[in-house]
C-alpha cells in the first residue's frame, strides 16, 4: 500500500509541475529567425534569438531604442533599416510591453 501511495504521489506531483511549472509559450523563435532572414540577417539562428532577447534586455534597462538598433546593426551586420525592423520583430515576439517605445 505504501508503494502505491508513493507512486501515486509522484504522478500527481509530476502532472502538476508539467501544467503549472512550464512557461507560457508566447515567443516564436522560428518566426523571428524566418523574418530576420528576410531582412538580410546572415548570422546563425541561435545568434538571432540571442540578439532578439538582448534587445528586450536593453529596453528593460531604459536604453534608447535608437541605441539598441545600432547594436543590432553591428552584431547582425545589417543596414540601419533592417536593424530597426528587427528591433520591432524582437519586441513583438519577446517583449510586447515595449511596443510603445519602438512604435511596433
């Protein structure tokens, strides 16, 4: 009986963690990468995702969106227009709370 109770408890705990412990999926990495490729970004998918998250981080630190776009331009090796559009993509995918800052 004791083994049955332990197994049952483990199943209940695992199910609860699976439902409550998993993060809400709100970002679409594949969408960001696909759109970045269309903008002319040639860096790896992992780097694009990292740049997108970094853009949100800098915005959260009250950095000027123009300065953030300049960083994207440098790290992504793209023109200014593409960097600004990537910033909009990043905000839409990863940190929509900053949409008003960048006009996305």
